């Protein structure tokens, strides 16, 4: 093992031994190299005469650039986006995002967190989590309906096992906390370490826990950790903030889990992708919340270096331009107002759907999974195959939906205007009736 990795491991072992136990084999081997980047950083500070360290082309004091590129970016200087960013991410953006996290999640008051590491979107953050914390044959507790990319990341890349619980009761009226608890406690009894993915607002059903459900879920996880099972809780908060109903919990489960047990590692995977409607900028964050016996700051620094090492060893660093745009947007005086406008637009669509679906005529064709947030809702079709219906709607009605398993269709109301809601569900019902004949 590289001596730098061993040094980081020693820091984690001494300060938080259970956190060290939970690292994957790769996680234990990861480190941030004291190579070109470190030497270049030293030269940036001390080389006041000549600096020939890093592979960036320069002319005079400015980065070398092509006008056919820079002419499209008029309000940002080339030196603010063309050079490489740090593998950790731009320091200013990391600090801003952390401050926002405390504002959005008041439960975090008094809890010390790591500084967020910038990832190339939240998917990249999930992949890093898998590399750092998941070994082959580790068990991951998941709902029975999941974002499909979890299969590619956890099962294909890292050979994990899924233990699934029924996300909703049979009548589709509420989140099935009882079955969640059953599976978590069963797996805790069978394994020294379990990983739990918590994805709210949920993809594909568009559901976020109520305040009461959030308390129960977090209490179950903390209790399992306190009783001796190591728990890695990954909070996939891709659609965070898009909460449309009063009783919905408005804070991440991460806020209720971070720092609550020495055997619990809470990982927040979030970013501006959906929160700020910048899907293509591919910027996300990975933040840790742990409890350490000693040297919490040192343990966090070690975890940040391992995470940055994982990035350095794959994509090197994330888009500097995207990070610079986000920094400037967060400083804009209209930032909060503009976000509220887009939130109100999405909420109006969700409310329009709820109003339309009160019509009892739809109950003959499908049931609706609970939804109160995010981009999506799901329906459970009756008497027809979901994939056959998807193809039929596409071929005969020019309407595209996503089938999930034999019975479910996912509907992205994020891209459907409120005026088209009635038409959409009438088409779905017609398609179901067509296939029944």
C-alpha cells in the first residue's frame, strides 16, 4: 500500500476506527498523490521568477486561448475557466455549498461536516461512494423501485447485493416504514456492515417522506448503528428542495443522521443539477457526516483526500467553467427569486396532476403511487403489461413514457405543461382500454 494511503488510514483508524472498518478495499488504498499537482501548488506560491510545473499553456500572465472558444463566454475571463480546477473542486464553491447546506437543513446546527468535494454530477458522486465504501458481496438496502443506474453502479461495477423492501403498502397510500425496518434489521443481524441508499425525493415515484416518517426512518438507522452494526447511509438528494406539500419533510435525512453514531457514516450526494436547473453543467457534491472519537477535522481531511484521489485517478478534475458559472450565479442578487419562480412552475404542474387524477374514471385503468415532490410520478396499470402499453402509446398516440417492470409507468411531469395534463392521462386511459379489447 502506498505510504500516503497508509498515513491517511492511520489518521482515520485513530480518530474513527469504525469508519475505517467501513471503507472498501479500494477506499483503504485511495490517497491524493503528492505529485504534479502538489508540486505545482507549491510552485504557485513560491516560484516568483519562473514556473514550469503544470501542463497549462500560457502567454504572458494569461492562459493561452482561442478566440473562437472564448467569444461565446463574454462575462467571465478565460483565466477563470480554462485552467484546470482542483481535484477537490473550487474552494469558493465548496464553501458556498456548505453554507447553503446548513441554511437548507437547520437540523445540522451544531454538527461539524466535511467540506463538500466537487463531483461531475450526482451520478459521479454515487459512483465514488460505491468505489470508496462498497466491496464485492456487500449488501445494500434498497426499495423495490429504484433509479435504474444504481444497478450499473453498485451491482455491475462493484458486485454488491441488493436487499429490497416494499416501498409502499399494497393500497399505495403511504411509505412502508415497517418493511423498511424489517429489511434493515434483518440485514444488520446478518452482516457486520450494511449500506442503505436513501433517495428522497424518490426517483421514480416522486415521493418524499413525511416529517413523521423521516423521524422513524432516521431513528431506525441510528438504533441499528448504536446496537453494533456499521452503517453507511448514502443520501441521494438529487431532487432536494422540490417539496410540494406541507406535511413533507423539507430537510435531508442526512441532517438527521450526520454525527449521530461512531458506527454511522452519512454521505450527502447532491448538487445544483436539479436544484438550480443546470443538468448539463455536470456538477455535484459529496459531503461526509460522521462522529469521531478524536481528531474529527483530521478524519474529515483524510476522507476528503481519499475522495479527491478517487477523482484524480478517474477524471482528474471537474469542469472549471461549470463551477465558475455556479459561483457567480449563487452571488447574483436574483438567485433566490429565480429559483422560486421555477419551483412554483413545477409545483403548479404537480398540483394540476393531483386535481385531474381526482376524477374516478382513471381508477379503472391505473392506481397512482404517492407523490409529493421532485420530477416524477408513477402509476400501476391494471390488466395490461406496462411495456406493451408504453409501446402502444408511443406508436399510436405519439406519447412517450417509461415502463418499469410489468406493471408500472413513470411520468416526468417536469417536462409536461399543466395545460397538457388532462390530455396525457386521457391518452393513457385510452391506451389501456385499447389493449384490453
